[in-house]
C-alpha cells in the first residue's frame, strides 16, 4: 500500500473552509481534486496548489475568481452541492466508521483481505495427499524449514 491510502478514508465537511485545502483534501463530491489541478493555475496567487477552501467563500457563498472559471468548470458545476456554514469549523469524518469516528476494528476490516486463499493452497492440499508431505511442502514454501544453516545462525550445531 502507498502512503496516501488514509486520504481515501477521510472526508472533510466544509464549515468556514479555514482548515481544508482546496486541491489536496477530500471535501468535494468529486473527491480529491489534485489530479484535476490545471497546469495553468500553477502560479496563480489565489487558487494555488496549497490554497484553502476559504479563498473561494465570500459572504457565505461560493465565489470562484472570474479569471479561473474557465479552467475548473467541472469542479464549479458541482460546487453548489457542497454546503458551507461560516459559523462552524471544518469537520473531519472517518468514512469507514459507523459514526464518523476512528475505530481500529473498522480500519482493520477495511484493509484486510476477506476470504483470501493462499497462493500455494492448491499445490499443497489436494485429494489423496499424504498429510506429512503436505505439511513439509507448506513449511518449505514459506521458507520455514529448519536447515543446518538456519540452526547454525541460532547457535545450535
């Protein structure tokens, strides 16, 4: 897994927009907007890559600077579906939890592979297999045989 996987589990609810980054946080209905960041805005002083959502809110309404409208039209069309409230702070929601709060159990269940059959299962367990041979094959495939070299590493002769 890469280092960005937690971002997929976090959802930001916009309040006043002070703590949410416009391009890098998951607050919009189109998810994280960084991959839609137009190169033309690289040097823009208003909506640069680290800009906060608050720069696009004026008097409690969405206000995209006019010189940027044609560059981010797809984002603007869905912007009115995002509610903002200047009287509240931004809120972080853990998406995979039942109540929006972090839970180790919920996170583990979201990350683990369910009903995953080991890759060597069919090579070791089959009809008419001798259990001793299956066990030794399983151990060998997992590099867990107690060979002379390994035992010397443990200090045993």
